[in-house]
C-alpha cells in the first residue's frame, strides 16, 4: 500500500502508512467516564470534528445497561460498517485494480490524535490518509489554497476539514468540491440531504453514527421521539432528516427553554448538540432512554490503542467517514466511464434568400462550450476553455475511455477541384447536423484549422457556408486557440538555431565551442540529457565531459552543416510572395555568414504535419526530434535533436497538440485541429482529434472527417499515410460533387475569378454533366474502391441545377459503383437538407468493408511512387530526374526507404497538367525532385513546381474585412 505524505506549516514531510490490522502507537483521545446514576452509564469517545467544525466527544447513555453492553452496541455497528466498507472497496478495486482511495485531512495545528483515529479505521479497511497541518492561526486564503490543490488531485477522493467553526467560511465551503466533501458540510451536499437525494451526496459521518446507535437501541425506536437539544447548523439539519427518515419523530429544543425538563422526560432519546458544555441531570432522563452527547472538546487518553466501549462511537464516526471516501471513489470511477450523450440541438430558421455566411453565423447563439462538453460526456477537468465558445480538450480522455469501442469512421473527399468549388466542408457539417440534430445519432465533425493566408488572400474562410457552418465563424477562421502561432514559433526557433549554430562553429575553436555548450557551473561541467542523447547517437558512451578525447570533443561540438543543403525554412501565416527567396546574415555582426533561404506559409511547416499525425505527446516529441533540417558536409542528416532544440519545440507545442472543441449552427460538436495543405503535405486534420471523437461518439456514433482537395490527393494520403499512422480504418467514403464542376470535367469552358459564368454552367446541359460523370467522377469512385471502402456520392446542389441534371448525376454515380448517390441541400436548409445523405451513410456504414492499403510499405521508394501514379492518377509510368534518382539513393542509404509516399502535385488535375480535366490518360508523370519529412514520417516526391508560399492577388479578401469599433463586430469574412 502506498504511503501518504503529510504537509505541515513548517514545511516538513511526514509519511504515514495505514496497514490493515496494524496497531498504531501515539496519541489518542478519550474522555473519562462520568459517574453512573440510576443505572445509567455515560460513555465518552474521541472522534473527528462535527460537521460544524468542532472537535466533539460523545456521551452515550442506554438506560440500565452495563458498560460492556454499551460497548458491544458500538462494536457491533462498527464491525458492520467496517465489513461493508471493506467489501465495497474490494469490489471497487476488482473493477479498477489501480484505484487506491485517499482521505485528506486539513487541520489547524499539528495534533496527531485525530489522524490516529482515522488512520486506524483506514488501516482496517485498506486506504490511506494524508494530513495537511496548517498553522493554528491560518488564514482563509491559506485554507483555500490547500483545498484547491486537493480538489484537483485525482489521487484524493475525500477531503475532511478539521478546522475551527470560524474557519469554515462561505468561501471555504464553496471552494470544496462537493464530490470530495466526505463530511457532508458543503451547501450542495446539505441540500441533497434535505431533498432526499442521496445518490451523489454525502451524509455527515457523525449524524450517521448517532442514528446508527439510535436504531440499535434495545427498544425499537420507530415512532419514538428523539429530542435534539442545541440542534443548530448543518449537523442539526442532517440529524433531523436522518432521524425522521428512520421512522422516528425529531423534536428540536434549546438549553434556554423553561420547559426543557419536561421535554427531556417525555423523550425516548436525547441528543445533545452545540457548544454548551452542560450536562442533563440524570433525574430528568426517563428509564431506558438513550442520551448521546456531542461535545466540542477532545480529550487525551495516551493508552487507548484499541477500540473499546469508551472510544467506539468516535471510531464509528471515523468508519462512516472512511465509508464515504470509498463511496466517493466509486462515484469518481463511475464518472470516468463513458457517458451517454444528452445533446441539445439548436434550432435553425433558414431564410430565403440565404444571407451571407457571417450574418447566418452571427444570428445563431452558440451554446457555452462547457455546456456542450457536458452534453457529449466530457468531464470538467478534461476541458480548457478559451473564451465562451471554444475549448481545448485534454488527451487524458483517451486514457479514461481506452476500453470504449470506437464509432464509425467516415471520410469526406471530393472530385478533382475546380475554381467553381465543390463544398466538402459544407457537406461535412451538413452531414453531422443531419445525423445528430435530426436522426439523433451521435456524430462529430473533425476539420482542419484554416490558414490566415487564404482567409485574407483569395479563398476566404473554411468554416463551411450557408446553414452548414462552424460557429462562431470569425473565431474559427482567425486565431482560434493559437495553434498555428505555436507552429510558427517552433518552426522559426529551429531556423534561428540553425543559423546561430553555423555562425558559432565558423568563428570558434573546438575547445571554445565545448566550453560554451557544456558550461562549468560552480566548477562542475555536466551534459544535458539532450546532449547525452547526441553522444550516444555518435557512439560515444560517456557522461563525464572531462573524459572525452579531443577527437570526440570535435565530433560532438561540430554539426558541420552544409549551407547549400539546408532544407529548413522560416514560416509566416501570411501570403507574402516577396519572402519566397531572401538573403540572411547581411549585418556586420553575423561576420559574413550570408546565405540564401526563404519563407513558407506556416501550414506548410513539417511541424504542422507532425501535429496532424502524432498520436500522443510523447510521439510528437519524438517526431520533432527526428526532423531533418539539413545535411552535413560529410553527407549525414542533421536533426532538430542534434541542434539541441527538440525539447524546447515540445514545450512550444504542448498545448497545440490538444484539439479545439467548437460547434455547428445546430449545436453539434466539432473538433478543429491541424491544417496541413493537401498538395504539399497530407491534407488531413489530426489523428488525435479523430481518436478522441471516435471514443466520445460511442459504438453506434459517427466521426466525419474531411480530406483536402480531390480524392486522388487528400483521400489517397488519408488512407496510405494517416491510416497507417493512426491504425484507424474508415467505414465509408462520401464523395462530394457538384453539377457545375462535373460540367467543367465534361468539357465545359474555363472560368476566371470575378468574370461572369459562361452559360454552360447556368443552363441545363446534360451532355457536359454526363461527360464529367463518366470521366472524373467514375475515376474517383474507382480510386476509393482500390482501398476496399464503399462510396456514397453527395451531390452538393446549387440553385442553377435542374432536376434532370441532379437525377442524371445520381444515376450515373450508382452505375459507376457508388453504394448510393443523393442530392444535398444543407447550404440552404441545414441538417434537414442532408437527411437523405445521413440515411445513406448510416446504411453504408452498417455493411462490412474490406479496407486495404494501396502498397506494401516495404516496397522500394520508386515502386511506391509508380503504384500511386499508375493506379490513382492513371499515368502510364513515371520519369525520374537525375536529382530525384540521387535523392532516392540517399534516402535508401539513410534507412528511410520504408516510409510512405506523400505526392506533391497540382490539385487541379489527376495528372501533373492543371489544364487537363476529366480523367487524362496516356501521360508519363515527371518526378522533378524527392524530399523527406522524416519527423512527419513520409517521403514527398515533387511533381512539377510547387509553391509553398502563396501570393496575394490584385484585390485580396482583406479589402472587405473590417471591424466596427463600437460593437466589435467583424464584417467581410466569408
């Protein structure tokens, strides 16, 4: 059994261990027996404080009975409570062997007598005690500080405030968590008791002990009268309720009443409460009546080490307290189990014509995020609120629900994108609104966080649109919870470390470098843990800096980065074309260390890809350490861990790894997390968001996530990269298409931003629709079938679509192998407009799938590239440039050949030629270069020229974005 640590005001630590059946030496308290009169014997016993904070002693009078008989009465009750509590604890630990209930006692002063009483009981039952001794004159703030610590300590299941009544202020009682208030003194627990709701609350142990003895009185007490004298405060309320609940009649009285004697003589039992140290004359008590006194004193008996009739009532009270601790542990364990959802959807009143996205978003009042969290089964301690409408969710949820079966996993992909847009995000949101708000099936949307580059550039926001949005859309599209800023800071810290290290290596000797990298502190040099890890990778198994040879010192201190082979760039979350190529190191202080480099947009950082693929904080930390930032002059990869920066990166990213909880317009939950681009990275939201959501929705629920761009890019990477990393397997693919986009793939004319749409896209044209369906739509359905996953086609309907066009798309889609194809009207109607899609997805997910990867991960790099090019894109073959061949040879030598492939190519065509729509054939895919994201865990071949830093157009979106300084309302976002 674990020991408990006792904190005292003087800062010393004392360890107490309670063992079942142990004898505890030290101080205990006992009041000497009062002389017998008329055959009555009064027993006094040590115990804990009353529920009003005082330290009571108890006097028990059971009429003409012997001390031995009275002791047996206490011992009998005590044995029953101890035995039932032990059985409850055994049952609890059978369900969860790791649980070890702990009672924490906060007291003023260092009196150990109370600890001994409770520790003896804890030892008999099998749990631990922690005692916190504050100064006798401790302040309210000091008490609250300790209470807050215990509130948040998951190891502590019960808190007992052994404090003077004056210290139990409203602030203190309101601070104590009711679920840990095992003495039942908080207002919530007292209210539960009065209302008869004992399922979650706790009864004051003293009250339980007194009523227990009354019920075991030799004369049946049902219907008898119990007089409570001085019955003020919580203890009096609790006693009155319990007495009446046991079938007895409870009367209250005061010491000052003139007719007190007559009341006592008529009572079948008398309970003396309060602070008055006054005894009732024996002549007042009718024969056979029970008298129980709770006095606010605690006397000492240095020889009382065994439970006896003189101390039994005190131990009985302690036993009931321990029983409450075990019950608190059981309630806590129940809280840790999966909770059925009680989702309250938000009502929509769609308008015609449909207002702007921001007007729709602003017209709906989102639920407070803590309310949403409670509705979907999150615990308060799993939530970190960022304002009223969004919150981070802690990864501890995965540990709590690790035995909970996952829900069904749905991927939303699309046909090859066109400038006309397909609406994958709106379909995703409309689908979960239909599933949860209308079909009453648990569902979660998992979306990527949008970059601010496109938000202020051309594309605008990514919160969905119309009546299928994430709200508040302004918060979604802007800073959210700062994850992209954390990535920017981490990425640029690596860049700064690279240039600083090259400067210092170029200007210092080996000895000077070593002395600065391993400084002498108080005359002692020590390697940091990250430096020891580097030594081991170098094959130097030494931990004493003085033991390194000159050659080992040189090897250790010099990364010897080749400036021409540095692959790491700085990032910023803004479209800024003039940062694509820059020169750094031009100041005189950089001593001629000038080199060309550049900036990428923040979401293109490898750290973003790592955030999206990591499945734990430890996994993220290891991936960050493995990031290759360049190559040494000897041809060896140099990592972030070699730079000594990986630990600091994990610190910068420790909050970013937690998904952000938001909601849709209809109040259904959404996780927003990570946002890697799909053309230069894998283009999916995070593994962790999906895993958390799959646990929360339950076995019969749905998690709907979105893959970037077309199915040939985002979906292929979702399967081959994300599913390999996560171990998750999808049940259904929802393939999004629009009539307008299909017309373009069927041979329709090109469109230009800002120019009027050609008539072909406004008027009915069944030939163009059929051409797009038989080419691009068919090919994308076939790609999904390569992975053995059923496909449901979602036709995102626009107002210009005719019924004949809609019917034709649905007909051809099913002929091409789709399980179902349905029109969707979520943009104009919200979830109600996607009910048909929700039913189709539910039906498809109920059928077994036969998921498989496209290629064996151990295949050669070239063959993996060729497999994707031929089976997914429809190419005849691939053509490797000399540079690409050299890179592949290098990665093979470094042991990176077993990584999956992340193709970096245009998203505007299945081929490498953006202007080729439909399903091109007869082409050879050129591989210009091959690079590696070792931390993220993939090789990425470059097909053509891929820009990692977008530029701003002539008229960016920011022209329309503004802020009202009075209302603080944002305008112009879409």
